[in-house]
């Protein structure tokens, strides 16, 4: 790839993403130089969105697989169709390619979410594919990877339930890019982009939805707050409720309507500390009071 083409691609990809210039540049540098990588960050921090933008730009498939204890090597690589094996015996034709075989054959990215949850024998299969760019499948033969084949893993740093760290033999073979939450202005732009809401009401609903969602990440009783997904839904539900109640952002009941939207969009998305003696609804009420009662000046329009 020439330098100019690389820059053009980066600009085209950036037009589908809000912000993330630095992370995108790092991802492009890693995959552009033929490397495999792990993206580490909490849920909802653009990991999938960035990979979709890169693979769309390259015109290659993005294959998803969830890393968990059930991800056997056979599920990752593929298996022989049992009914056809009974009828016709084993053959390359009745091999059903799994996501790894398909990504290799089609030159796509294999995106493994929560790689650290995959069993060890599955990881070993993956390491072989990464190192050799080919795998041997019994009764099928060698599957060679096209040059654009990459393994991209994701990991959530906050989720300690049932997860283990990557073994050094795996982590030593991967590059690592860390993503965090974007700032409020970027999150407002994401909510505007994803909801399509515009106008005077949206101008108030979107900043409110983003502010209360971000506050869930700071609250002392919360182990993990909501991503921008919660802000997108808070804005959409609030907007719909305002329509149902014939209100707008200047109505007396506006703030209470936002609270109702928060309970719908955020109460299931916040995970409390085990020791916390409170409920998601109480936490949301505190956050709402901070935004709309204690500091109403900040929430006033204009
Ligand atoms: N920078 C961004 N630009 C545009 N949209 C974004 C951006 N970041 C996140 N989004 C939107 O937020 C939502 C979540 O983003 P995404 O799916 O990329 O997160 P993720 O990091 O893959 O999360 P998970 O770890 O849960 O899979 C999507 O609807 C996506 O469109
Ligand atoms: Mg994702």
C-alpha cells in the first residue's frame, strides 16, 4: 500500500466513526503490517465499529465468534456434517467450515470476543493458524490463509467473573490496543448519529442522556456503568415518551420524563458493587437529582 492510499483509506474510514483517530490509526498500523492483535476495553467502546469500518474499506469479511468454554477447536475450525458422513463417508465436500477456516479461506478478520474465556486447546489451534497462516484439517487437507487474514481478539478489562488472564504464550503473540470511553462531546455526536434525532428537543435530550449515562460510570456504588449504548437508548426512549406525553424539552414534566427513560434504558445496564446496599433505580435517582435538581442551571436550555 502506498503512503497516499493509506492516508486516503484512513480518511474514508474516519468518516464512519466519531473521533477515535488515534485508535483507528493504531489499528490500521497493526493490521496493515500483517499483525494480529487484541483490543482491550469495556463494552460499547467502538471495538466492533472500528473493525467493521476497516474490513468494509478493505472489502473483506469480518467473522465473529464468542470466546467461551464451549468454543471447541472443532467449532472454531469446522466439522464434518454427520448426516453426510454417514451417507457418503468423510470428504472435503461435507466439511462445514467454522469461522477460522472461513476467515482464512476468504482472507477475512476473525474477531474473537472475550478470547480469554476460550479453552486452552482452542487457543492452541488458533496460535497455530496465526503462526503458520495455514491449518491441517484431518480428511480435508491444508487450509491456506489469504494474505488479509487476521485474528483480532477483544477483552473486557472490567469483567472478572469467570475470566482468566491470557496466558503468556498467547499474549506474547498478540499486539494490544487499549480503548476507553470517549469524551462527552464525542458521545453526544455518536448519539446524534445513531438516533438521527434533531431539533430543539434533541438539543436538550442528547446532552442530558449522555451526561446521566456517563455519571453511571462514576457512581461509587456501581462496579460497571453503562456504555454509550445506554445514552443512545435513553435519548430514543425519552424522545418517544415526550411524544406520547405531548411534552417537549421546555415542558414542566420534561425532567421527570427523562428519569422514566433512564429507568428503562439504564437500570439493566448498570452493575452494582456486591457490597452496595442500594438498587439501580435509587442510583439512577441520585444521578438524576444531581443533573436536574442540584445543578439545574447546567441543564437549562440555552
Ligand atoms: N466512535 C464511534 N463512532 C460511531 N459510533 C460509535 C462509536 N463508538 C460506538 N459507537 C456506537 O455505539 C455502539 C457500541 O459500539 P461497538 O459495538 O463498536 O462497541 P464494542 O466496543 O464492540 O462493544 P462490545 O465490547 O460490547 O462488543 C454501536 O451502536 C456503535 O454504532
Ligand atoms: Mg463489539
